[in-house]
C-alpha cells in the first residue's frame, strides 16, 4: 500500500489529459501521482461529469460527482487543485475544511492578491502545506543552474528578457516567479506597453523590472491569438542561457575568443542542454511528499508566490491607470 492518498479536483489538461500512463511526458498531476511510489490516486472530480468519468477511466481511479463526498470517502492526504484560475479561491477554501496534509495548487494561487493572502493565513493556521506549481522551480536543470549562480560560478546577470503571451498573471507570472527565485524580489518596474490577447482583465504587458540582483530584465508581449511563445534569455557574465518552448529546450553559450575578429570575445559555440520541464509533475509530487516526511522543504510555498502575485497586481493596476479597462 502507498503511504499517502490523493485526489484531483479539475480534470482538464493540466490535471489529467496533457499526458497518459504510457506517455514519455510527465505534465499532469495524475501522471505525477501515477509515477509516485508513495502516493495512490484514489479519486477525481470535475464539474463536467463526463470529463471526470473519462479521466477516471484513463487513470484507473474512482470518479466522484461531489467534492464533499469524495473528500469524506477518501480522506486524502494530498489534494490537487487544477480548475480554471477564477475558481482557485473557492476550492482552496472548501478543501481546507477537510484539513488534508498538503494541497498542490496550480498557479496563480488565486486571481486576487487579498484572496491569496487569506488562503496563506488560513493554511498556516490549519497546518496545511501548499505547493504551487510554478513548474520551472521543479526542473532539476534550472535548480542546478540556480545553484551555480548562487555559488558565483556564472557571474552577475548583465541583462535578460522573456517573450510570453496569454496574460501577465496567467503566464507572465511564471517569468516573474523565476526571476524572483534566482535574483530576489522586484523592487522597481516600468510598464512599457500592453495588449489583450486572452482575457480583458489580464493583459499581456511589456514591462521592465529590477531586483536586488538583476538590474535590468524585460518582459515582452507576444500575441497568443497568433501562436504560443514562451522564451527566456539570461545573459550572465560567464554564460548565456536560452530557455525555448517554455524551457523544454535549453541552450548555453560560453563567451570565447572570436576567430573572425581578433581581440573580441563573442557568443559563438551554442550547446543544447537537457532539461526536465516535460517531467516536472513527477518532481512536483515528489517534493510535496518529501516535505511531509521531513526530507526537504517545499520548493514553491505560498509565501513565495505571494510576492510574485503582488508585483503582478501592482503592474496590472498601473496598466489600469493608463487605459481604464482592467481591474484586479
């Protein structure tokens, strides 16, 4: 028998359908539980009963038509919240009444900073651990890159940029969370432009920001209605890092002498590096379980993501001040 039981609320793509038991990719919460030796997935729920039944068949687990009935029956140790952003708050609050040992929440934690702060305080009071799925934090490649940076092996960050779409809070927060994780929290920013490419209340914003260890970083808006793009480029003193296709593909380039122009150092030899972003659900579940048995701390606790959400909200308020259309 497994040491822990789990359930999933929300049988969409990230919850159950981005992969399957036989696929090489590990994107979904269901796949993370499926691969875990310590956790058994004992139930799934979705407001769409047919969707839930399909997910139950795929992952060979029980389907429930009512959340309370599922939580009463299973009494899960872990609960995954994989519903659309606007429903996070109500489900996070509802499951807290059943006092699971841990909740794994999709990002953003909620769409309002005040609601996220309330959830943080509620879970702290009840002693419920909460890991938030900013997936890049769980990638061993990026964890190692961060360790190398913190040891001083990469030098300082000279500059960096990211290109993203589908909203600052929904997708841009991935970038800001990564920058905070590496370089400290944002202490200054300037809004440059914005566009609506998904939701009117969450524009995709061009913004320059600064942190304690990153003097300059730009988020640049793409247009999700045309195609999906999510790229991050970091120029360290001793290394250039490119994260493409969201970070599934990575390249590193070390400055070296330029053969064509004597006396210059250039970024010439580009080497592809293996990342694990297509397998992060396994590491997400593993880290959550390890935190419960005292083997490690949560990699992405709510306290960290509050800072990410706060700067997103501040930026969106600045945009609202400019165009008078949005509100958070």
